[in-house]
C-alpha cells in the first residue's frame, strides 16, 4: 500500500501531521538567492505571485481533505461524521456495544454505537462501519433519548430521497446503505446540541465450520485500501483518494486513520447455544471469560473494553462424540419452508494424501499496508509453506507491491539450490509501495501450465484493495485447471476479498492474525490441499418439490469441510421426504441423506438433527443476492440482475447494493436556518500497522500529493519572508 519512510520504528501519526525541522546550517553562506532577486526583482516577485496562485487550488484541496476527511463508506467502525457546508466531520464516539446470540449455525448480532453532539449547533451525522462479509443486515434503529425510529426497506434511490426530504424539513431521520458486502453506512439527520445518539444495526450470519471447529469473526476496523487506476475529474465522496477509472467509488472507501485514540472502545457479550456439548471455547486475539448454565454459554471480554483495532474471532469445538455429521435448520415464512443444511463427507485416511506432482506458486503481498506485524506473519507463513514442498514438486515465489517481482521467470524444481535462493528472497522482502495485485495474478495465471503438475497458488495478502470485482473476474478467466488458495494476513484483512477470491479460485481461505498461529494454520492448509477433494457434488431434493438452492452448483470440497446449502422449497415436505447429497472421493462414491421433516417437528440427537431456527429465510435471501451478483460478473444482463436483487431484498427486508433502510420521524425538530457544527475524530489503524508505511506512498492512503504541493507553497512563502527581511535590513543599514 505505501512506502516506508524510515527503517526506524516511529509512532503512528495522523496524515495531517507534517513536521519539518531545517538544520541550523540550512542557509548558504553566500548571498546567491537574494542577489538573484535584487537583480531581477520585478520578474522574481511576479513569478512568485504566479506560483502562489497556481498552488492555491491544491492548498484548498489539501486543507479540505485534512479537515473533512470522510464520507459514506469511508470510515471504520466507531466514527460518526457530521455533514457541514464544506463536507463531513467526525463527532465524538462514546462507546460501542456488541451483543451476539448464537443458536446452532446462526448468529444474530446487534451493534450499538453511541455518539454525542457536544457542540451548540445541530448536526447531520454519517456513521461508517465494517461488518462480516456474509452479514445479512435486516434491522436498524436510531435511538434518540427515550425514543427510537425503526428503519424500513426501500429501493436505494427512494430511500435517499425520503431521507434528504426529511433532513431539509428539519425532521430526525436515518439511512443505512451498503457500499461493499462488508462495508455499510448510516446517515443521521438533525441531531440536537447536547444529544446522545445511539445507532443500532442488526444482522444475521451463518457460522463457519471447518477442521472440527465452529467459528465467527467480527471486524472492528479496516486496513486502508489501495485504489488503482487513473483519477477521475469528479468524486462521489470526500475521502483521501480520488475516484479512479478502476475504483469509481474510491472517495467513499478511503478513511482517515490514526494510531491511537481515547475512544474506539468496545464491549462484547455472547450468548452461545451450540445445541451440542462443547469441548473447547476460545478467543484467539482477545481474552474472554466463559460461564456455562445448562448447556448455554455466556462469553464476555475479560477486559471491560478493548480498543477497536483487531478483528475478534471466537471458536468452539464439540466433544468428539457430538461432532455433527449432518444438521438441518428450518424456518417457514409465508407458508414457504426454508432450509439450511450442513453435511460432513467422510474423513479421508492419512494414507490418501495427494501424490500427484504439484506446481506451487506462492504470491506474497509486500505493499505498505503489510508493514510490521503483517509482513512478519506473511514471511513466516511463506517459509512454512516452502518447508512443505516435496522433491517431485515445482515452485516459484512472486512478490508484489507497486510492481511484480518473481523469484524465477518460470517455476523451478525443488532442490537445495532453489530452496536456498527462495529463503534468501523471502528473507529480504520489505513492505513498501502500492497493492498492485493485477500484475502478480496475471504473471501467475498466464504462465503455461504443466500437464504433469497440478497448479496450486497460495495467495498471501491483507486484501486491502478497492477493485475487488475486477480481480475476481481476472481469477475466473485465467484459472484454468489450477486452484487458488488465499491466506488473509493481519489484524483486519478484507475478509470479503479473501473468501470470494478463494471461492472463484476453487480453493479455500485461511485467516492468520498472529505469529503464534502461523505454523498451526499453514499446516492445516497444506493438509487440506494434499488431501483428496470431494468432487462432482450433487444435491437431489424430493421429486415432489421444487428447490431454489444456493450455491446452485456446490463447489469441490477439501478435507474437513462440509457441504452447506441454503434452500427455499415449494410446498411442505412429508415425513418420508429426504434430500440426498452425493459426490466422489478417493475412497469411491459417497452419499448421505437428511429427512426433511415438516417444520416444527424436530428430530432428536446431536449428530443428525433438525431444528427450527429464525433467520434461515433471511440467510437464503442473502445467499441468493450474492449469487445474482456472481451471475452479473459472468455476463448476465445487469438490468435483470438488479430487478431480481431488488425483489429479493425488499421481500426479506435486506440492505443490498440496490436497497437501503430508512427511518423518518413525523415531527420537525430542527428550527429552519440553524447552522451545523464541525467536529472530527480520527479512526484507529489496525493493530501492528504503521501510519508512516501506509500513508507515505502518494497513491495509497493519504493526500500526500496535495500536502507536497502545500509544503512547496509554504517553502516559497518562507523564501519571500526571508527576502523581505533582508531588504528591510539593507534599507535600515542604508
């Protein structure tokens, strides 16, 4: 993402802080510069005036960028932005409270963030926050004092119109919009002086189950994203980045960041009803306290509040005999049954490891956002991967930042010499520059594949880019018979990019956020890709029913991964109706069946159970919307896609790219003509990242170009003052 300015460790600083200390010997002993101005005084002063005027627009842009900073998709969790005449300014954050209710495979999460308008003027707030990339946002409430306003779903343009009309009329109103599947925005109009406003967002999410562990991840902040492409003349927002030819909403997703803040603190409580006895509950990055009461677990942060600079991850493991082999969760909405199915294929034996020679291509991100802890994790992960190579394999290492740097022009055999070269190459990697992923992916995808070796690419990155869709299309077009596996690095990786890139690459994804888990997680990854896949997976529904199921084509699975399907069925299944899941493994053909009992009729047992669960219909709708956008990326008519997305989102009360939640109070609150106030609070950098490394590169995460121009202007003004001072001294001496 950015160039590292110094090899020394420096405290993280705001992008607005500029320090310049000229040495005491900065002025030359000769009087060359003053003599030039005395000899050509009229020309020099005119030239100086022209330079000042030419820099004035850049100065104004730099000042505006430094002060207003952000707009609807710009800021990480914990910021409320006030809309003023000159742009957006952040208000003071009080606290954040997250409550999770987990039942079986489904989590309902409430995120409440409180903000205060401590000024004497009315304000409009814009609240920006990340959520999990599979979150189905279906509820919003705006709490003002003792009252609250409930959000209603509308098409995006209509919701925006209703909100703007209410704002102009002085009515309290709020608006929730989506900018990315894992990035949302709330706008709040007409906050009174002295008021505390609580914005509450609720979403549903299905859990991840792999390697015998259930897990969920809650993002607390984001890594600043790199925006490739040529700048566009107009911009949608007021972030540090201009909109570009490849990221046309870059100005909406480029937040200001700082390394430290007295705010941005979070409390967290979780109610876990796993539906089975548990052997382990663990939080990898935040200490927690766990209490149990009749099979339900209460999880709280050990520290009352924690800084919002590192994703939270919770994992839990069933006892061995209770590990699920097949689960079915159901919900009926408008007389239509919805199902969430999970089936575990048979475990592969250790003697069935993949024996086919592989071409392993390791792609590693060395951009500025990887500086510090992230690059240390990435290098350790890559070194671990190199140790897993076999003599029959071939390999290459491709590093990228602003440019692509392969170790070899073509993949090489695994031997002592090539491994030694690779070790030296990896050891010398440093984090600097932009995140130009396209070049590294093209280099890796476009090389001629060997017929004798199975190509597997390990992509190690924080995913901090704004052109995700372009890269997904590139991977799909160039993958061929290969496979792409992603390894998300750092305390706040772009989880949507990591998951989706692995999905279109027909691989799997791994998240690594601490050095002490590199060995464990990389070993698991290599165990997966060495184990036989379950291929040609088919899901057969009862012949008497029509199913709308997602994913419509179940991808190949790797070791210790389940088949997960969300479906809507026509009609009500009978007591003997079953769904059959089948596929091919190294052991031969495999199949399993689940009895689809009518909703409300639960089957007992912990390894094969069906249970009613609220939210299954919403999760199905979220999966359908994602599938529709996949179709659009692959060439389906965007008009048709939009119509189906809108219909699905409105029916299920979901925020999407084309629908928003809006809430409007009936009574005007703000007197006409009252002004708006300016206030700004910056956002936390992810743990372990360097502001100098990220913000030191012009095209990465700051308005460095404008600041450079501003610095030149100040230097010219300093020269002017110097010349005037010298002229006055000469006049006095005369």
